[in-house]
């Protein structure tokens, strides 16, 4: 009996390298996202090894084509089928050798040893030989791989960026960087200047921005290092995402819908701006609403949280009416953070490059139009709808809103404070190295 227990424990004790290889395999071959996979394995690894696991997984997705090209130069035949896990172990090994400070002998040994728990011990020799050959001939292989500028993006994304932006190379370079860490200071608890001074006392250097709530950390840090984070004094949120609640301009006592609300950063910001507003946080995925509840609890706020499809208001409006004490429901303001390609947040979620397909864009554009039309019908006369995406593709943004304005004569485009021209349809932020992510905003008013 004791012997069986020990065997079972040995089989489940995966190293960070073995777990990383399994996760990358699921991203590349099964289309699963890192944001789904990494939380699922946190209990299978020592807490101190979690940052390395995250670094390897995100890093491989960020520079995947470069690593793949190196493997092609060294391995004669592609590793397919059941051998794909071996291919992923090589990706893990090469990433460590090129992008981490782990001593090369330790990086190689750990990956070779991972073959045991992954039950591919027959490939120990191959993995060892490939990684050691790369170390011996590193300059030769890198010279071949890097002789042309690598976008590290799928060709279809590159082509769409080329078509839309004269400065498309700058967007790609920004996408390939590690993202900066932005925080949002809760103005109900503190002001940005005072909180910045508090961070300085803790030895945390920051930079301010044109957004009144935002600070950029000189170096990313764990949230438990942020003063009073657990008490809701501050949240982690990208600079450009922080404009959503400010542009929405919520007022106390209004009925406000945050559509596609998970994980809740925008919901809590709306309540920071208007603590007495009645906010409805809606999302189609029940599992993601857990994070909304957690964020509301940390911020000591309350909202009506509903699982529902934003394109089908009839299915959940009655719940809103009961919660708001109204028989007929129309919203004063609606924030629609629409489902999108997420091409503006690639640096934060580099697996998007390999999960998203070009054929997805047309379907997303249709879904966005459907949700827009459905929510417009439940907006009060003179009400405001703020349309937002974390995309940089015009089809999902300016072209989408341009078509909506043509189809709805009662929709008026409101000017945004940073719009460059009055004729612009909304405003497109693009990712920049020390700035925010790629975000689009359009503010619409329902004219009577």
C-alpha cells in the first residue's frame, strides 16, 4: 500500500520545466490560453517556482518563431504526434539558454531530467545533444536565424497592421516587449500624489501619466508589495484601460451596465468614480465572474453581478429589474468592452498570436455589431454608451462604429478629450514601450 502511494506521488511531482512543456503543448496544439492554464497548475508546483514557470511560458509565446527556426536548423525531422512534447521541451531549453540567467548546465540538465516525469526518457539523448550543440555553435545558428528582422508575429497580423498603420513596425516592436506595470489609485481612498509618495517610502519608483489615476512602476512587483492593496487602495490596470470609467463619466444614483465585465477592473473603477451608482456587471462566462466578486470584495464595493449574454438582454433584464426595483429597465450609461481580437494586448498576452486566427476577425465583427445593437435598445434617451476594445484592427473599431452610426440615426458620436480631429471616429491608442496597451474608444449618445 505504501509503495503505491509513493509511486503516485512521484508521477504527479512535475518540475517547472516539465509543466512548462505541457502548457506550451496545450497552447500550440489545443488552442488553450495561458490565462486559463497557469491558474490550473499553481497547486502542482512550489510557490517559489511559479515566477520561473510564468516567465518560460510567456517568454516562449513571445519569441516562438525564433526558437522554432533554431530547432529546424538542428533537428533533422520534425517531432510530430506523441513526440510534440519533446519539441516543447526543446523550446523550454532554448528559451532558458537565450533569455534567462540560469546557468547553461543547469538549464540543460533540468530539461533532460524532465523527460522522466513526462515519460519520454527515450529522448534524453536527443534533447541533451540538441541543446549542447546549440551551446557550442550558438553564434553560427543565431547568425542564420537573425539575418533578417523577425516580426515574431503570424503573417496575417503583420499584413493587417501594414495595411492599417504607417508605423506598423513600431506596433510590432512594442508587442514584442515585456509589458510595463500600471496601477490605478482609488481616489475614494487616496489621491495619486499621496499614494505615489507612499510607494517612494517603500522604495518603489513610479512615473505619472496624463491619466489622473495612473502610475507606472519602474519595475513590476507583486501586488502584496503595494501598500494597502488588500484594502482596495489600488488596483493593477493598464494605462489606456483606465480611461474607460473616466470617459463613461458615471454619476451617483444612475443605473449603469458594465457589459463583458470580467475580471472586474472596469466595474470597480466605475464605482470609484460614482460610489452611489447602481452598477450591473454582466459577463457570459460564469467562471470568470468569480474574479469580479473577488475584486468587488477587495474594494469593499457592491454591484449586481449577472451571468448572461450581452447580445440577448431579454434573457437577463428581469434580474436587473428585480435588483434595481424597477419593472422596466433602461440604463443611463453602458460600458461595452466588446469581445475582440485582443490584438492591442499582445505584449501582455503573447499567446494571442498563436491562438487567434484570421478567420476569427469576421466573426468577432459580426458579434460586436450584434451586441452593440442589442444594448443600444436598452439605453435611455440621452443616455451614453461607451464602446471599447483592446484591439488595434480598424474593422473592430472605427469601421465598426462608422457602420453603427450609419445604421442608427439616433446615435451621435461624442468628441473625446484626446481625439486628434473632429472627423475622427473614436480614438485609437496603440501600444508603446513605456505607455499603455492598444485600446479603442468611441462615445455615443442616444439623441431624442
